[in-house]
């Protein structure tokens, strides 16, 4: 943490005495670089390489004099400090303890480098966080440079001189550590000139180091600039130091930025090109910023930690990825986007997932800090593996061990995991695997003896369909396995109540000949097997969290998303094509939704644009021939209402790339269906695009997407051709898409029923 000015009124053990807000009017974010200004005038610029970061601090004029630290106006007001606080962990975001990180122990060592500047290295061990991680150690290494022309020299004026061999400009300190209560100002810790300090797990002590610089007095008008290079590692402090030396060394700031930009362009941003054809849409800078910002955000997670796994050896031949946060969020759109655009990386991600099962015994549903957890619903690594397998036409690496991948899926499907305790869920079983298999395998549904019984019941069945999708084509799988997973893929119907209903007053369709009562929804079941209607409301999800019947989605949403693999059956259970379309129409009317209270709650409709279980809903019109025009209308309306290039340009948390990947697919006019080789057609927002598919593989090709006549008023497809062939169905198979070529939409101002052909795949149609 950078601090500017005198420290006489600062308690280094209490960040409320030195923190500074950012000036939101003086902030700039571009690829490879972030610039901001604190209200006390301290300018901060950040860039990074693979395992290390470069931070530049510059003393400037305060943007709000009332917000400066004490002593800003006196003679030491431009003194600059960097606080390295090992206890500074992620706090709980909900005020509770379920998601909090805790510092346990660590060590810190300060040294003086050959230029006379202080440096440091050490380690810190933490536990907890969203995944309830076991103790895990992060190693670090940092050094400082004062660029030529900067008037800063190290000072020990803020350090109590006790040791004879202290490093100029550096001091370490410790204090009784309480994550919730900082030390009183009268007990504030004081930096001391000890070069080496550590705290054991049982000591209850926090650790930190303070590094300080003051004016050299050579040039009163010279800029005061400091650069900090920091490397991290999960293996050792020595490796962290090597990361800094190998990736940053003395490379200038702007050169690191340039290298980062080139890498992002080559690996991520260059995969989709907006062709400048002179049209209105090709010059729409807002939409282009939205597209490329979303692409950028799809590249942030998962984290490539190959060579940084402390539990088993990983290298270029045996990759490893962490920070799947979480697959419940990302399996629908992020992983399918990786398959199409970042194919070699995706092969490595898949191999890393399989390695986690091989070494730890279960796939992750979520993962961070090299630790599996938490499982929100089903085992959605099964969805990722199933989707990759059925879509693969030779573009994925031949090094993927599909047999081992299938063994991991079988473990998820058949073996009840040991039940971890969890303050978030009253019945625990949230670390990995399917914690409600004891019900599911016997009853073919899940009772309210388990938390999240309704959402888990339908998600387990989706997972089983993904396993079936692999089993039916994987060499060596028995017919018994194929048949049993085909059967289990229909068990979601055991959570469907044909009697559940809700009545709505919908003025906008009051002239319809049908009433506004909707019958047939998913519902929880009591321990005796009967459906539970106590406090049941299809328009709500109750408390909507870990201990509820349903997790982070209304009953209305979950009924649409209960079986993406069998929309034909969903349509039948909702009353047929007409009733299905009517229910979809009502989903987008404002004012009918109730707040879910937890997950990206956006808008007032039953459709929740920020919630993953709602992702497919605007595209479901494609399952009824002649209604694609409504998909074109609702997807466009959703993007325009809830997405922008502003600071808050998403309808909630981006969920590790889930929302950005949904946006990318919408802007190019496609939507992937998980665990099926299927893409539903939307309506592209650009008149001409080039999509570079499977780059870096033997299958690489280019798909051109054109929308002739597209404008703000003309956005309904009138007809579609694919590689010159008239297209009358509102979907493409993965094999068709993978050929590349040209997908052309002729656009008009009025809806057209061009999509009279075959419906998309559905399990009820499989032979």
C-alpha cells in the first residue's frame, strides 16, 4: 500500500488511518495498464507480466485537500512510503465469516540491493476465503527503483533504530493480530530496524514492513517517482525473485506495457475482428469497446499456474490452472468461448482439470488457492468435460486423456463425498462431489433433507446428461453405463410438479384469449416424497442461498433451465409451443419479478440478465420454429438495457468471465448449448465480423458473419444463408460452425418467420 506524507497520525496496524479513495475522474484503464490517482494526489500506474507486477508511484497535487493525510502541507509532505502488510487478506463481503480469509503466519526479510535501495522477500500463509481453503502459502519478492530524474532517496526517519545492521529506508514490525479489531492508536506498531522477522501460527502476531523515501534535496522541482517490482510464487521466495528477474528486471515501464498489449492482442483480442465496411455499426465505438472489453475479461480467469503448484509437479507437458471461480457460473458460455477462440489454451485448461481429479480424487466445482470448493449445485466440471468432448472435431489436443476424464465423471456421479462442515450450508457437503447422492441414487430426486434440494436435483440430472454425452461415443464404455446415464438424464422430471402454478395480472397481454395462469414448475419435495408448497412461489427463490430449497435463481428461471438438453420435454410440460412462447414473453415484462437478494439481481422482470440460470432464456424462442424474431428482439433489448461501456456496464458481478462471455456471444449472434454440439443463432450487432476459430491448431479457420442492412431500426433477420446455402433453421452444429466460411443475415425493420426448419437437438428426439 503506498502512503504519502508524514505518519505521525497514522496507525500502521489500522488501514482506516491511512487508506485513500481513488479519484474516479482521473482514472484510465487500457490493455496492459491501469492508472489512477488517490485523493491525496498520489498517482499510481500498474502493469504486469505473467507472474510479476510493476507499480509506479508519483507524488502529485491532491485532488481533495481535505482528504490528505496529516502533515501534507509541511516540509515532509512529499515523503513516500510503501507498506507491505502480510495480514492484509480479503475480508468477508457479506459481514459474516463464511467467506473471510485469515492470516496465519509468515516471515519477512529486508535487504539492501546493489544500488542502495531496499528490497524484501518472504512468505505468508492464509486459510479460508470463498473456497474454505486449507492453509496455503504465498511467497513474494519485491524491489524498488528510483528512475533517473526522480528526487527520492531512502530514509530511516520513520524507523526505530535498534539493530546495528538495519537497511536504510526499511523497517519491520509486528503486533497482536485480530482480523476484526485493529490495535488502538496508543498501541500502534512502530517499525524497527530488524531485517528478519517471522510469526508462527500460534503466536497471534501480524507482520509488516515499511519502506520510506524522502526528497534528496538536489532539485526541488524534480518529480518524485518510485517504482516497485513484485513477484509471487506458490513454490518459494527464491522462485518469486526469479520471476521478477526473468520477467521485469530493469525493463522500462512502457516496454512492459507494450509486451502485455502484444500478448493480449495475439492470444485474446485478435480472435474477433470488426470489419470496417463503412457501415454505421462498424463505426460504433461504444459497441466495439463493449466487445473488446468483454473479450479482455474472458481472459482473466482461470489462472495459469503451471509451474506454480505446490502439490504436484506441473510443467509445459503437464499444465495446471487454478481459480475456477466457479464452474457453476462459467460452464454455459466461458468454456465454450475458450473452445472456439482460445483453443490451445482450452486444451491445457481441460488437462489441468483432469489432473486435479487424478491427484486429488475429485474435480472442482469451484477452486482457488489450489483448493477445491465450494459446490453450489451440481458437479459442473462434468458439463465442461462433456461439452468439450461432444464438440471436439479434432481441434482439441490429442494429449487430453478422455478415459481419465470419464473416470472423474463417474466419481462425481456415483461416489458420495465425505461431508465437510460449512457455516454457509447447514448440511455441509460443499467441498467437492455431489453431497446429496444418498437421496438422488435411491429416490431419483433430492428431498428437503438436503439444502438446495431443488436446484441440485435438476443440476445433477444435467450433469448426468453430460456424462451420457461422453459415454455414448467413448471407446470401451459399456452399454449398461450408456443406458443408465441416459435414464438419469431424465430424473430432473422427478422435481417437476404438474400441479404447481401461479397467476399473473399481465395488462400488456390482457387481450389474449388464454388466461394468465401458468401451470407446471419445478418444486422441492419433502422427505416423504410429496411436493412442498409451503411458502412456495414460482416467482421467487425464497432466501435464495446455501440453506434454501433453490440456489440463486427463481423457480420461474430454474423451470426454463432445468434441462437444456431436453427442451422438447420442457416445452411439453409447460403446455406446448404456444404456452411456452407465452411464458417466455411474460419473462421479459417489467415489474413481475421479485428480488433474488443474492446473485446479480438486475431489472424487475422474471428474467434476470445478470444471473447464469437466465442466460439461455432469450434464446429459447429458437426451439419453436417461426419465433427466432423474438430471440433477435429480446437479446438486443437485454444488451441495450443492461450492458454498456461504463464503469458499471454489467448487470452485476462479471463472475469470472461468465457475463462478458455471454455478451460476446450476443454481439456476434450465437449462443452455445452446454454438453451438446449446438449453437443457437441470435442476431449479430455488427454488419461484418471475422471470427478466427481454433487458432493455433490444425483445424484453424475463419468464420465471416455479415448482417446486411443492419441498423438501429433494421435488426430483424429476414433470411439467413450459410456458405451460400439457404438456412431455414435457427441453429448450427459445432461441425458446421467449425467449417468456417460465411454466415449471412439479411436484416429488415419488421419481424420475419424465416426459421421454419428443423428444431434444435433435444434428448427426447435422440434414438
